C-alpha cells in the first residue's frame, strides 16, 4: 500500500513580519512626534518666558530712569507734580515711543497704550480724572537710553493718596480710611495728612512727599508688564552749625586773623537773595561732638568775638543730639553712599585730584565726590555738595556755596591768607581710629578725631546759610 504525506499550508501567517514592522514604525513615529511636540512646546514656553522677562525688566528700567531724573541735579531732570492726582496737573506721564510710534496713555479709551489702570488709582469721571488739564507729559531721556531702545512705553508719576478699592476688596489705605488724603514719609513710616496742607513740608518740615511711579512695557510679541514703585526724596541729615567737628578729641588750628570769622547766624539767602527761602534758623558757629570737644575747640579759638551764633561767645555748642545718625560711622557711611549715588559719573573722582572739572555754579550746583585727597588753590569757587574722603587742602581765596563734607580721613587744611566765603555749612568727620584703621560698621561706633588746620585767615568767612543747604541737598 502506498502512503502519501501531504504538506500543511502556512498561508494564515503570510505578512505577519510586515505588520510587525508597521506597528514598530508607528510606535517610533509616535514617540518621535511626541518628542518634537515637547521640544516645540519647551521652545515656545522658553521664548514666551524670555519675552515676558524682557517686558518686566524694561518696565523696571523705565521706573529707574524716572526715579533718577526726579533728582534736581540729574541729566534731563523732570519735576514731579505737587498737586494731588485728580486736580489740575496732578499727574506726569513720561513717554518712550519707538521710532514712528505713538504713545498716548492719557487717551484712556484709545489704542496707543492707554493707561487703563488710572481710574483704579484715582476717582474718575467719564473715564478720566478730574482737573483741567489733569496731566502733563515729558519725553524719555537719551542720557539713559539703551541700544536697542527698551520697550517701556510710559511711566506715570503722581503723589500718593490714601485710598482703598470699593468694598475694601484690596485695601491700600495707610491709616484705614478711604479719603484721598496726601501721603507723606516721616523718616520712619508713611503718614496721612489733611489736604488743607499744600504739601508735606507744610504739615511738618521733616515730612517728604511719597510718589507712586507706575510703568508699562509692551514687547513686539505682545507681552505686557506693569510695575510700580513708591519713592520719596532722600532726607539729608541736619547740619547743626557753620563748621562741625563730627568726632571727639578734635584738633583745631584756628587762624589768628582779625578779619576771619565764623557765623552760625543764618543768612538764609541761597542763590536768589532769599527768594523762596524758609525762615532763618540760627545755629552755633562751631558744632562740637560732645562736652569735652566743646571745651577743646573753645580753648583753641584766639578771637572769641569772631565766632557768632547761638550758644554764647565764642559760639561753640555740643550738637551731638542734633547730629542723629551722623554721630556714628554707620550714619556717616550712609551719607557718603547717598551723596555718591546722587553724583553723576563725570563728577566722581576715584583717587586723588588737583582740580574739579565742574565745581558748579550758583545757577547750576553740582555734586562732586573725591574718594582720595583734593587740593584746590588760586581762585577756586563752586556751588553744590563737595564730598572729600581724603584730605581737603585749600589755598588762596576759595569760595563755595553749599555743603562741604570731609568724611573719611577727616582732615581739612587751609594754607595762607586770602579772602573767600563758604555760604552753607562744613562738616569734618574721621572714620578711622588713632591707628588709621577704618572703624567697624554695624555697632553704632562713634567716629574718630577730626582735624581742621586753618593757617592764615585773611578775610575768609564761614557763613551758615540754610537756604543754600536746602537748595543743594534737594538733589541728593
């Protein structure tokens, strides 16, 4: 018998390899597509974040520009409003348009970067604050401009007022009231004063106006950021005397000239012969750091009648209580930092100097800072604030209107006779100990021993003038 063995058909498994390959390709393609989407998303998120950061820091740049330009001595200075927002000229806008661009924040219903927040800050009627005109405007300053131009569009400056949102949802009131009163800085905290006062100093001579600065930046991609500062003018410390020895155990080599004089009787003349100046405030001719300093300086004065002012003859008084923070090296260091930050770079001399490029004039006072020694002679004259951290040496007929600060080495030397007048005040402070080592900060340590060697008085005069002091320190 013949037996035949047939071969079983495998037709049911035909194409399985192709199907598996297709599934694997599909899976790999899905993974790759997912990776592409994730990478694209990360790129987009990073770009958006970078664009938002560009807008944020641009708005901060606008705040910093205008904050600096509020100083009277700054390049292209702007004047902050004195009137309250919601009254005539109570708001200042500083605009920064790109080439060919229009920026008009005061058109609150327009499309040229409108200030759509103003009516959340100030009571409005018809979409704008009261007052006619209710705003003024100024342009950005090329002195501060970056390249390429930053994208902040405008900045609003206005005096801060006491307020809170309707229903007290977001309270911004200083004293719990919603009354629109003016807000001032008293040196420690904000206070609300009645609007019957035209300004903060009118309520208290030591009060300073608090301002709100609000900036908007918009990038070409559409990112928007609005930031806000509250700022107030720096409070320049009191200078209680025509000539102040800020430190114990002072050295005073006084001139013996009958024509030389120091007066603490306030002239209060300033740059405009008294126009716009406050009431005179007499001070001692010489301010001493403590009782023993007063005794030492008094003993060094050869002609007591030439030192006039409060406190007898010679007019020498212990002014430690009036010096406040200036009775410590911490306070003196802060004053040095404040004055230096207010000076423009061209007027800061790192190291020793034999002259000042721009010593200032009565019409345009200048802040000059010399980190080393300064020697001036001949017919040197200037106006403003002169800060010398080394030794200040003067010869000839130096004249100055404003404030002279010799803080650091604390040594002032005047050589030879001559004429010349200082109208304002002079303070000498030594921030080093007897070994010449800087005194440590952070412990309210008192300064070291200051030195004034005035050799030959001539007709020189040191005249206390509160108006000159206030005029030049307004920009510091």
